[in-house]
C-alpha cells in the first residue's frame, strides 16, 4: 500500500498519472475508487480524514460495510447492477460511518470505471456531506405531515393559497363542501376554480381570495362548487405572514356552510 496516497495496486484504478493523483488528493470533496468487488482501492485525503485515523482501516474495506445494515444490500445491489450494465447509478443519499463515531448522510455521485478493453472494472465515487440539509428536509417533511393532519382534523373547510392566488392545500372538509379533490385544485388559481357570485360584508359587495393579502376580511358569500351549484357560506380570509421576514406569503380561507342554505 502507498502510505502517501492511501492506495493499493489495482487494475480497476485508472488514475496512474502522479499529477492527477495529487489533484485527487487535494479535492475539497471525498473521493474513492472501488475495484470490481466493491473494495476501496483509493481514497483521497479528505475521505481518509472523514472515515478513519489510519488509511489502512479504510483501504481494502468493502464500501457498503461503512453503511448501516439496512442500507448495505441496497448499495451492494446498485453497485452490482452498474457493473453488469455499464450504466452510472443515479445520485443517491447514503448514511456513512465516520471517524466521529456517528453516521453522516452523504450525497453520493458514482461513475463506472472501465478497463483498457472498455469493460466495467470498478467504480469511482464522490460524496458530499449533506447531513444538516437532510435534517432540515426531514424536519420540513414532518412539519408538512403535521400541518396536513391538523387541517384534516378541522371541521371547517380550509383553503390555503400562495401570494399569487394559487391553491397550495385544502382539507377534507373543503373537499366535501366544494366537491373538489385536493389534487384537482392544487396548483390552480383559486378565483377561477371557485368563482364568487355574491359577497357582502357591511357595505362591501366585492370579494376575491387575494383581498386578504392586505388584511383579514369576513363576510357571507355565494360560491360555485365543482358541479356549478351555488353554495352559500360564511367566509373568513387572513394573510399568512412569514414570522421571520414579515412578508405576506399567502392566504388562509375558512368556509362554513350557512345553516339552511343550499
């Protein structure tokens, strides 16, 4: 093994130019090469510092052994398929065990190495630590599911639009009241999908869903549902403000069918 570059001789390694090897050593991302069996045969300085205090603990190790048990078979299968087909695997995210004693989430970019005859002989891999971004994404997903659950629990019909008036969400009560399924309305202009035939709030008789961008409004309206039937509702709409920036990001509208109407 080369103690300087942390490599062992292997036919699958295509990089033999010393200058190129030095360049790989200095890459600001983790870089490894694997042979046809998935064993690591080259690892640059950043990779070795991330995963081991001694290069010998990393070089020669099967790459997917650095992953949690539940991810190992998936990674091995992806590697085998790539070498059988010669096609580069898609970008993926994998949990890799690091010298910190913890798993870190890495975005993995892979490219098949070919021998002199053009046959797949191994794989080169670049990984980027995206642990924090992954945590933020998972937290956002949990918040999205939580918000969806909260909306589903409400007996009142709720429609959420962005600042331009495009529908972003509506709850089951709104689906039942208006006859639309959420997937049919999401992405459409709310004023076009749910025309307001009549509205009254004191002396005010005009309404559209983006009125609430400037402040809360509340009144009684007649809308058309999916089947073009008139629905008389009590309607309240308020702006959605970003708590950090103070910018208005959309409108939340609550509809309650009036007793004895329709």
